[in-house]
C-alpha cells in the first residue's frame, strides 16, 4: 500500500463543480501547496467549504469559486481577507454563511452519515433567513424548537499535516488539531499534504496521540514541505506576515492578481519557496504568540 | 484649565470591562481584543480568581498571559482547551465572552458579517464567526471603542449575527432563557439591558460625559439606570496590575489619541 502522489496528481482528481473542503483555521495549517496547484489548474465552479484563510481569498481571486460555505474568512494579523472581501462585495460568489459551531456540526453530520444534527446555534439570527435553514421540534416532552443543521458533504477534502507515512497515517503535532478530523470524515475522498513523509510511522505511545484521524479516510499523501506557507504550521514554522501583506496588496494593485501569480505561483513550488527566501528562511518564521 | 489625570480612558474601560465578569463563577472568560482581554485578565487577578482563561490559542493558564511580545515571560499551563473543546464549553453555557461587533441595535442584536445589502454588501467583514452560537448559549458583553450612530444603529443591525432580545426573532418553543447580554462598555459609558423588556440603560457615564452626549451618539432611545453615576476610576492597585499585564503599553494604542480618563484633563503618567 503506497498512497504517495504529487500535488499535480492530487489536483487532477478534481472535477468542475465539485464541493471541496479545506482543513486548518484562518491563517493556520492550510494546504497551500495544493491550493497553488489548484490555482495553476483549469478546474472551476468549485463549492469551497472552509474555516477560511488565504486559500479562500486566492481561490476567489482566481475565479474558481462558485459558492463559499464559511463561518469566516480572515488572516488574523490582517483581519479582513482582501480578495474574499473584494469578490464578496462585488456579489460574484454565492455564500452559505454559517456560525463556526454550525459549520463543524454540518461536518460531523456528514461524517456520521446523518442528514442533519440539531443545534440552537443560528436560531433567531439572519443565518436562518439567508440559508433557508429549517427547524425541527424535539419529539420529547420539552418540545423545543431547534435548528436542523444539514450535513456538509464534501466530494474532496485537503488537509495539511506535520507528518505522514505512505500508508496514510498522519500526525498533527501543533497544539491544536482544529477540525481536520471532521473535514476528513465529511469527505468522499481526502488527500493530505505533509511537511514530512516516511515509509511507515513507528511511534512511541505519547507521539501516537498526535494522530487525529484514521488512515482509511486518506486516499492520497503528498509530500509538501513548507506546504502551508504563508499560513503557519506549528510547531514547524509561523505564518509569513510579509508575504500575507504582499498578497493583500494584490487586491488593490492594478492587475494585482496576475502579478501575484507570475511572481509566486506560476513557476511551481520550488520557485515559490525561492521567491520567499528559500525553505530555510521559511523554517525560521517564528510561531506567533497571542 | 486642565487638571492632571492619573489614568487613561483605556485604563478606565479596562476596569469597566473587568466589572462585567464580576460574580461569574467558574467559567471560561474570553476577552477579544486588547481592552476586553485586559479586562478579563484584571478580573481574574482581582475579584474573580475562579475564572478560567486560555493563552488565546489552545492552552489554559491560571496566570493571565501579558499581552504582546513575551520576552522572558514563560506561560504556566494548567490544562488544554482546543478550539473543539471551546465549542463544547460554549454549548454547555460555561463561558462569558466580551466581543466588539461592528453594529449593535436596541435589542442587543449584533453584526459582524456585512454592512449594506446582503447579496452585494457595501462592506464585507469577517463573517458571522461564532456570534450566533455564542450569543444564544452563554453570557456575552460588548465592547465599542467608538460610540456613535454607526455602531449603535437605528432599527435592526444589517445582518443579525448574534441574537438579542427581539421578540419577533423568537418562537415560543425556542430556549431564549440561555442567553444573556451583560454589559456594553464604550468610550463614553457603560450600559446594560436592565430596562423594561431588556431595554438598554446607561449604568454609568465616564468622567465628563453627559447622558445627552451618549444619547446623541446612539441610534435608539436610551434609559437611565436609577442609580446612574460616574464610571469607577481605576485604583492604584488596578493600574499596577494593568501595567503588569500590558508591559508594552498596547492599551495606549487602542483608542484614538489615547485620551485621559477624565474628559478635559491631561494625561500625566
């Protein structure tokens, strides 16, 4: 069993109109090497499902997004995601805007093969109105009215992890695994990119606890060192604020997106790293504290 | 003639923010933004040591972490609180968050999504984030650094992201009893929802601010709390703790021109 593949092979599995989910959270551990490969591809009309960071903005900038399912889009250090904002304000994308908790509830429902899960989150807000969400009444004596959060079923999920093996075993060694396990479970297929890939993980018991989802969920493993850049991949490296600023500037610059693609994306991943000071410099980016 | 003032408006607001957490008991306190975070931290360091706090990522601390670059400071972790566990905490109602929404209406409904038309907004902001779930499940307080009619809007907010006390939004079978909006701390005053049918009242005015000025900068009618007085001045002890929690004086950069705590006085520190 060997699930190793290249980013190009991973992205070749996408079809126009697919619903794809991304792991990570805002500017944290996003599968950006895969995102850059999608930017270089012809795939279009995607429904993107994400706790959004720059991957959302970049895919919006490239015109790849038909619909965005999100709770937020932000780079934290640059709170308003510039391309998301620009495209959203122009009315160019459909949106399903959800509470952060509803979002994970929808992923959980998908992973458990349920049509919906009940929650109070979203009741009495405009999230109900804009998304045509329905309520359900508790069948028990309390009779409470609850929101029925529909399953967020994904055709494909992309997750970036610190370490993986060729069998699809993964380790997330940063202090928070976010909701990547739910993203993986919600998807028909999941491909992980990893900072480091080995033939077979052979771990002590304490390290094995960094495994947050099972390898049967993983159909592909891509070796993508520095593959989360410019987002952070704790504990390996922090986010690259200078790069995020450069990317943000592209939203207001004349032909900014084309220039950004030429400068960073079109040349492939080696050229990308070189344009950002090289792999060693990326390794030195400090993990931010708050 | 000006008089010297030993505290800034930001420090006064930190103390006011800290008061919002009084009596909360053993729950997670989350202050989002420098002043709310310092307020929650000050509460834990003074009147509410039972509060729980995180490092603003995924680890719990019993000693609030100073804001900004840490230098030699090494956090002492007491537990784990991943984002997933924060949601479990939220849904169990064991949290009090102080957040800064873009718009607030007379019902306490909040907006962090868009300004203007939903399909083609004038301004797209962060998205609703956790507001729908936070607001319906646990105590929230609101922080407004610039009290004006753009923040406190007439009518409803443009996109209701966080729930409030608007009867038209609730059905009889929805659990409205799990929500509470505690205080609103602004650069002019402190307000609460203690009026009839949760109408917003001014609890205290910051030194030198009049009720009329607050009303003129609010898009809906305000009430005066029966005991409306002046917002408490920070004590020397509170100021010392704030300085320790904010060694880089980030609080001085949170309000335009870092005004003194007493209107018309000059900062003297």
